[in-house]
C-alpha cells in the first residue's frame, strides 16, 4: 500500500483497510466493464464472422480500409456505399460524425482558452503567495485526482472531508464577520448612551427625575457693576 500510495499515511488500520476496500470496489467495477465489453465483441463476431477478421487486423495495427478491401474487395466497398437500402442509415451515421466532430472541435477550442486562463491564474497565485513550482504541481495533481475519481464515480473519504472542512471554514468566517459587525454596532450604541448620560450641561427635556443644574455662585467681581459706593 505504501508503494502504491507513497503520499498516504497508513498508520491506523481504519485508513489502510478503507483504502483496500476502495481498491477492491474499483477492481470489481473494472472487471465488470471488461466482461461487458467482451460480451459485446463476442456477440458482434457471432453475427458476422468477418467481424472477427476485421477486429484482429485492427488490433495488429493494420489500416482498417485495407482490411475491409481484403475482406469484400474494392467493388464490394463501392456496392456497399451505393446500396439504396443503406443510404438512410449511412446519412444518419455521417450526420452523427459531423456533429461529433463539430463538438470535439468546439471543446478543443474551449479547452485551449480555459487552460491559458488557468495557467495565468496559477502564475499570479504562485507569485502572490510565494509558492514553489513543486507546491503548485502537487496541488494540481490533487485536483486532477479528485476529478478523475469523480468521473469514475468514486469519492474518497479524505476528499469529502476536505470539502466539508472548507465549507465549514467559510461558514465560520461568515459567522465571525457577522458577530463582529453586531459587536461594533453594540459598541457604538453603548458609547452614545454613555455620552448621553454624561450630558452637555443643558437641562433635560422632561420627567420628574430630570436634574436641574444649580445656579452658579456669583463672586465679588460679578456684583461689582451693581454695587454703589
């Protein structure tokens, strides 16, 4: 297991046997796919013995058109293409080919555009965080492995936990931000109340409990203009 997964830690039995179980399930799935394909090939060869010869020639790397001419001759190929009973079938097959070719071309163009933008993003991210090429490659290998597993219908426990932890972290950050905003508003309200309690020297606007400031005591100089000598 360590040889097959050098980056994994199998210190505990649960992790090791979990990986063994995943590998065995993947093995059974692949065996099932092989058997299904073998059955299709076997049935096809049974319907037309020439298909077996054609298949063997393809496996050997022979030109498929050469193999077809070897089986039915050039005239046979022309007769087959000109057969009125096959025209509708051939037209449908050609339409599917053109549509598939167009889709593949579109996907290739989209891939070239997206991969260029992705590489630029990786360069910018690497410079911003000061990452080494090895670190970026390791991250991309991890993502590629997750995508490959998803295509095969396999989701590893550690990858699911990583996604859950990331979502939980985002939720925690959002909660912390909201709590910070609430605490800030409460602090402002409390500060306003504190200042209101201190007052500004003016009498209150109502209520029996409103304190009226006592008149300031006059000094000798204040009464001086009123004095008579």
